[in-house]
């Protein structure tokens, strides 16, 4: 089929007949060029990269997919199936033989959290991974990891429980488990953070991984990742495994068969053509001269406006709270504390331990500043005095820290000669 055959119905439309002959010819040439461009794009554009999808879906063959793990369990004699319905339906007939795998769920509905709790209370086992996977489990003791979340870490086994396995695993520590209750058993840690834990819930057992890296296609053979997966789900006898796909946020529709890189380009071409039509009928509709730019406020004017805002609202305690949080953060770094949530007495003790002799009024100033942060009727004059005191103490400790660093002798590099 030629381009002329495609454009013949368009040429015979009433809209084109109303145009001038030269305009009609130009429009047909442009439309023919657009059709030719999309035909070439459809033929030359490569297909979608399977490795770009980072969801550990059991259908995906890419390096982040989990098709290899699902196929391996299926061919190894495990009774396994994909679950794409509501988890509340699974919770109805769940029992002690039920094993549910929640690999990096993308959503967190409240009814699904209740369903997971019900499955555990009936004696089922649940393996959840990732940050949302930790939130869907009872307890919710997950937090963002302090380590780099883009590189895999060699996690070391801890304890003698079967889940710990016989060797290290490779996992991307995107999140960490911060629960400290006695029933939680840590199986693997990475840089001092728990990345694989196990704890009982009701009659069942909950297992959490920091990410789905050990069961992904690209890393399941690395280290003891496969052993971790098998230890997490247990033996194949007397168990029925449900690999959940309902929380991955993907719904199969008929449009899946026509998706691809051509459709975004086609839509952008349609919008571009519509924009050209609108602009062709809007000549000289905009301003002839550019609008004058408003002058930028000077820093002094900005500070004056900000001070007027605090003064009008009576928010002296808010300004003091900002100064207190800054002092607590900076001095905690100087003392080597990881947590900045120290109260006044704890922070004063840490500073005394770090720097030795301190000002006798330090602890009193810190306690007064911390307590004044919660006073709604705090006067601006008192807030200013406390802010100046915090600033003076901070400069004193910075100077003391700089002197200590300057007094440390340089370390001479020593080369070991075998």
C-alpha cells in the first residue's frame, strides 16, 4: 500500500477541500512525511529492554525478574502457583501448609495487611522483601538503610538457625530491619544492619529480606542466594507456595498487545500537529513586548520579611527550635554520635566526654533551650538570648575540634616489603 493510497481519503475530505490549493498540497506533503517517519520508526526501533524492568515479577526473563526462581521451584517438585487475586481470598482457606511470597510488593492496601496477618495467625509462612514488604508484615520495623542502596553487599550469616545457611549472600541493602525484640532472629547482616530476619507471628513464621536480589534472575546463582531462598520457603513436602503478583501494580489489558515505543511518538506527533494548527491561527496574539521582570529581593529584605512573619505570628519558639536542631545536629557530628536525637543532658554529657573541660553553664543553657522550644508564649528577647548562647557554644566546640585535628601528627605511609 502506497502513501498516496493512504492519503486519498484525507484529500477528499471537506476540510481539505475548503483550503487553498497550495495549503492543501503542503498539508498533504507534511502528513505523508509523518506517516513515512512512523513506518520507519516502527521498523527500526528496537524492542523493549527486558532488563529495564526492576520488578521481581515471576513472568519476567530480565536480570531483575524472577522467572528463573519460579521455574526452578516448579521443576523441583514444589507445589507452586501464581496468585493474582485479592489476598483476602487466599487468607480464607490458608492453613499451616500455606507459603506466601511477596517479592517487592508495589502497593500497601490495608485489607492486604490484614490478610497477611490472618495467614500468619493460621500457621502459614510469609516471605516478604523490600521496604513495602516489611511494612505489610506485622511489626513494621523497617527503615531506610544507611548504606549505598545501588550496590550489592556481601551479607554475612549470623547465628545457627537454618535460615542463616552455610555462607554469605549477595543482596542490595536498600532497607534495614531496626526491630530489637527478643523473638526476632537475625540471619544475615550487612555493615552492621540486619538484612534478613525471621520472627514468629501467631502460629506462623514471617521472614523478611532487605530486597529481592537473592531471587532475581541475574543474581540467584551468586553466593548462597539460592540456598537462602530454599531455606526461607522450607521443604517441598506438605507445602503449597503462592507467588503473589497482585501487589506488583500491573494489570493485563488488551492494550498490552499494542504497546511499544511507536505509540508515544504517535501521540507526540498528534499533539505537535494540533499545536501547529493552533499557532497558525494565532499570529500576533501574544504580547509585542516582553513583560518587565520584577526586581529580585535583596538578602536583607528577605531576612526582614522573614523576621516580620515570625513576629506577626508570635513564632519565637519555632525559630528557637530551628537553632536547637542545628546545634544538636552539628555537635552530635563533632562527638561522633550517629543519632542526633539526644536530649540536652545526654548531649552535654557527650560533649564533656569528648572535649573534657566545658563551660559550666553549658548544660543549663541546653536544658533551658530544649524546654523553651515548646513554650507557645516564648518572648522574642529570650529566644534571641538562647539562640546566641547556642551559637557561641557551637563556635567554641568547633574551634576545639579544629585544634585537636591540627595536633594529630601526620601518619607516615609504611610499605610492607615481603
